[in-house]
């Protein structure tokens, strides 16, 4: 008898409710922005000329797409080919180093290779093959897709390969070394890319292992006593040397014109062994960042050892060396290693101290400037350690910016790998799966109706997704009061609270993606008990 009465009440309530209620929904959406086409970044400074220039676009505003950590710190710059990022690390604790490969869209580590020695220089990728050299001259060739070992060779004895990254041109590998005792007894190597056999070796008499530039059959590197020298890339013969231009950075080459930073604080433009123009850095500034070139300009960073002076970004006319613009960084602590250029924008890293000096409590800032005017466009902080630094170059490709760092907390040291992408303006997808337009009794769907009608407790179920930045959370509201939030799909909340006698309620769901955008949906329901 009691059951019959309860069913009678439900049927009456359903009839009344369906006469007066209809479901509503509202979507909040925003427009999206356009991303760019690919121009891979296969080596340090993009290409064997060290131009530092990519045809990729650069976002006008950025957000974090993904981040990851490595074993050991990172001194090298990222290289990117075919949707994969390659980076090397050094782990002094275990006297090891690793070569990592990441998916550039997800940040997932696809493979890692133990080089059994520290890596400092950047990897180079050519034809699905990755080349990298350890600090003590163990040169590796791996399959870029799988990380499988192909060949390796030990280069010389008591030679160090700290700053020199390989240039690979026409089936030949070029790399420079320095002697481990600091003497002027370094060498330049030319290897066969197929098996690592030495084609030629030039004992150039240098003690700095800057990365060589290779353009039009000529190799540019530090020669006798680090003086800028030009060699025939086929046989290693010296073609010319420029006296008085002692390298403090690796060279960058545009056709036959060489740009380089010197030990006495100059940027020199050299043609056929003679200085065409030179720029003297201001007092108390050093040229520690290799120059790159684009748009008829030469770009570099100026570092001041003085704690009272800010570091600078510098733009010079490539034909005359005249200063076009310069900008002082607001922070103090060190301009990053090498700038990168694309889409009319200059990207450079700085490690600045929020308690510096005396403490080395540094955060890394990724700066973006208008390449033509020097106007600051945006900056973005990265680094999760107490002390963070980046003395390398960003990489730009596929409309993304990639940064690698060294991060320290007390005795813990690791590498950080970061991917920045265009700030999203698209809202996440959102759909309320339950309740539908139906009668629900104690969380069980009975039969369809014109509107949701609920008796007793019910699980509210929501489908929310965002394929670009991912979902952050989903919030559940009843009558505009926040009752729960969920961060794991399928997003649910159990509505088991007894409701007021007015019976009419509004379920509101707000879905947030990791870009900070949101979508809202509402439905009106009747609920009893």
C-alpha cells in the first residue's frame, strides 16, 4: 500500500513538473589564434652558419605547454627535428651524461641514452640521425627515432669538448676541442658521418673549443691562439687567419662575412681575413654571447660582471656596425648564452637574482623583443629550483619556444625542459551527460521526459575536454552555490542533499582548461527528497 502511494506521488509530480519546466544551456566561447608552420631547429643556432634564425612564427603571448625534468644539469641548447626535441645533460654525481628525446607536443620522454660521460655541447640531427659528443671526446651517433646505438668513436687523448657542438655538412662532421691542461693544443676534427672515421684533424693551436661554422666549403673556428681562422672544409688546410681577433664566442657566417665576439670586448665583422668593421662594447661589458643575424642586423647580448650594472641586448647594422638599438634588462644576474630570431622577434634568456647578490637565488626569464625596434613584447618566468640558470640558446619551431635550464635546490641538481606556446583563447568542450531529460529515481534513469526530474540522490556526470592545453578542473554549482570541484575525468558529483520545498533548481557547471579559459553550461531541474 505504501509503495502504491509513493508511485502515485511521483507520477503526479512528474506531470506537474513537465508542464512548467524546460532545460536551458549556455556556452561561453572565445576565438582561437593561429599557429605556424614548421622550420625545424636541428642544431645549435639553427644551422651550420649559426644564423640563429628560423622562419617559424613566434607567439604574441605565451603560456606553458609542457615541462619535464632530466637527470643532471643542462648546459646544451635544444635541437628539434620531426616533432622531437633532443637535449644532453651532465650528471657530475655519477660522472655520467644522458641524451634525451622528447615529443614536442606532449613533453613525453620517448627515449634516453647513457653516454657514460658528461655531455656539455648540443646535439645535431641530420637524416634521422643524432650526433653528440661528451666532455671527454666520446662521439656518439644514434638513431634519432629510436635512440638505438649506431656507432661511436673516441676523439684524441686529453681533449675536452665543452663548448663545441658538431656541424654536419655533406656527410661530414666538424667539431673543435681544447686540451685538458689549458694549453694551446686543441684540435679541429672532420669525421665521416657514416662511421665516425677521421677524415682530417688539424692541430690548430687553440685553447677554446667554440662551435665551428661551416658555409660554402669553408670552416670558421678558433685557430692559433684562438684567432679567427678559416679552413678548407675538404682537407683542413688553413685559408686565412685574422690577427688580433681572438675569439670569445663561436663565429656566425653570412656568405663570406663573419661575425664574432672577441676577448677584448669587441664585435668584429671580418671578410677574407680582414676586419671590415668593429664595435667596442661599453666599459665594464663583455661580449659573451655569440652574435646572430637577420633582417640586415646583428644581435647579441652584453654581460657586465659589475653587480650594479644591468645586462644589455644589442642590435647593430650588419653593414656598418652602427648601433641600431640596445635595451637594458631590468634584472641583474646574467644574459643567457645565445639569442634566437624568428617572425620579427628576438628571444633571449636571462638568469636574474631576486636575492642577488650575495645569494645565488636566480629565476630564468624568457624575453621577447621586437627585432626591429627593441620594444619589449613579453617575458615569461621558468625555473622551479631555488637557484636556476640558463647559459644556452632557446629554440624556435612550429610556433613554439623551447628552453632548457639548470635548476638547484640545496644538494639536488636537475635539468628543466620547457615548451612555451601561443596563449589559448579557445574554451574547453563541455557537456552535461547526467541528468538528461528523463525521470531519475534514486540515481536510476526510468524513462524520458521533456525535462530532468529527480527523486532522491543522483550522480551528476560531466564530459569536459581540451586537446590543446588540457583540463584543469570542473566546478559544480547548485542554485549558484559552489558545491564541489573535480580534476579527474569523468567529472562527477553525487547530489545527495535534501532539497528545499520549492523543488526547482539550477545545475551550473564551469569547466576550466589549463590556459585559464572556461565554458559554462546550466540546466534547470526539479528534485524531490
